[in-house]
C-alpha cells in the first residue's frame, strides 16, 4: 500500500489498529516511533543493479497503557515527515514491528485499521540462477549404447 492510500484510509478511521498476520492485534497503546524513507541499492545474484525505495513506519509499545495514537494524529505525523524529509514520492510503505526480532511487513487496508502482511524473500534473477523446473526430454535413440561388458566409464557419454 502506498503512502497516499494510507492517508486516504486514515481519513475513514475513528480508531487506529494494526492486525498482525496471525490475526492478533498490535496493542492499542503502540507508538509510531519512526517514519522514514529507505533507499536500497543492490545487485541481484544475476549481476543486475537494482534500487528499491520505501517509506518505513516503526511501531512500538511499552508500559504506557494510557497512550492511544489516533488516525488524525498519525496523519499529522505523516504530514510532518513529508515536509521535513521531503517525501515527494508516493512509495510503498513497510511497517517494522518487534516480534521475536524486528519484522518487516507490507500493509493493506482493514475495516478497523490496517493489516500487516508477511513479506518473503525472492530470487530476482531466476532465469539466470535457478535450474529449470522441467527436465529436458531425451529420446532413447539419442543415448549412447553401453560398451562391451555393460559398464560406463567417465566421459564415455553412455550414462
């Protein structure tokens, strides 16, 4: 979900909730401790140079049980981040949240707030580094016949 879609959805919400992929909810006393822009420059395993840009929100909670971040307050924080950081691009938003370690999630609209979506790694150069899933078909007539004695030797092409 890109930043403009998040802002539009925030206008429709009375309360602000984030649902984790397992169906549980981030505690309501969470804080948005960071909003930032992230640029990732890298090469994939096929040698292609790539760049990804995201806007990052970090959610955190502690013992401050009386704290409640509302949708209007988050809109204000986003607008301040846009002005201060120059977030002119409408990039996708990733959410960081502390699970067993810092986890990164995609985000989608949810009737009660937002759903955090698991993200997965992937090979970006599959055509160059992953063997084909389909085995090549070979005619038996294309195979060399076995030498006398019925055994193959290395490099003979019979096996």
